[in-house]
């Protein structure tokens, strides 16, 4: 991909994206029981070298910024810590693997719930089929709250994700979700300080998160956030 993929957070304003980063809707797919099981790509926007994405949740041209943040006096102060994720996470031990859980990053995707929940699954990962299921579900967590760690190598087992941004839609809950930042894009705060570069991150776009710039699931609380984009 040409250019260096980067998201710069403007003070009380939008996310400024540069580096020809692809942008598309990513919709949570569910089974008959309403459990989150997969991702489905929807609408794609034309490629652009630079663009600005709404952070206040009130733009009339979502997911893009239209300047509404200045009219409503949006307070987008970043409150999230800059510490490495492993300093924030709780570690659950299992045979062969561990589960790292940074709960404050939860974006309410619910991929952790099927098959008895990943927090219970980690105890049975010595069985190949259960290990495969565990790694898959943990890797589907778009916020990166959950991480599967191989105990022998000490490395986090990550899914392969393209450098891109997903505009999340959640039909089961009936709301629009965060921006899913994928593939190791640099995110720089409004003071020019970069956060830890990660494979999976979700950024708040409803304006309500108390862990800005990251999503904390506030979009799913009443009144639910809707962007009008759809799948």
C-alpha cells in the first residue's frame, strides 16, 4: 500500500486519516441464536489519500466529518492511557495458552460469548479443536480487548488483517458501532503522541466513550447510536 497509514486525532475534531487507507462497512453477522459469529463486508467508499472521519457522532455526512463538532462544542479530550496493552490486561492461564483481557477496551462485539465464552474455553485449549475455536473467537474481537497468547513462544496469536478501517454496523443490537482500525495503523493523539500500534483497535465515533479515543461500548447504550450508513 502506498504511503504510511496514519490516523491523527484533531483536538475536539475528527480523525484525520492519511496513507490511502481503504474504508468499508463491516457488519457483525449472527447465528439463529443471535450470537456474533462472523464479519461481513458491506459498502466500500472510493479510495482517497486523505479523509476526515466524524468523531462527535453528529455529522450529517457520516462516517465523514462535516464540521458539526464546532457547532455543538464537542469535547473530544482523549482520556485513554498510553501504556502498552499488556500493562492494562488481566491474564487468565490455561494449558498451552493464556488469555489477556483488557476490559476497558470492550467494544461490545460479543464474539467472546459462543461456545461457553472464551474465559472458560482457555482451560481446555490442550485439545486441538477447542484451541482452534478459542483462537478464532478471540481473534474476532475487533477492539483487541482479548488476546490469545502462545505460552511456549510468549507471542500473541493474531489474525491476518488488511491495513484498513471498518465502519461497524451491529444489526442484532440495532445500532452502529465504532471504527475498526485494522492491520497496525499508527494512531496519534491531538498532542502528537502515538498510541501503541496494534493489529486490532476500535475508535469511538458516537462521541460518548469515556475512554476516548477508544470505544467503550457506549454506542450500544440507549439511545443507541445510528449513522444511517447501513451495510
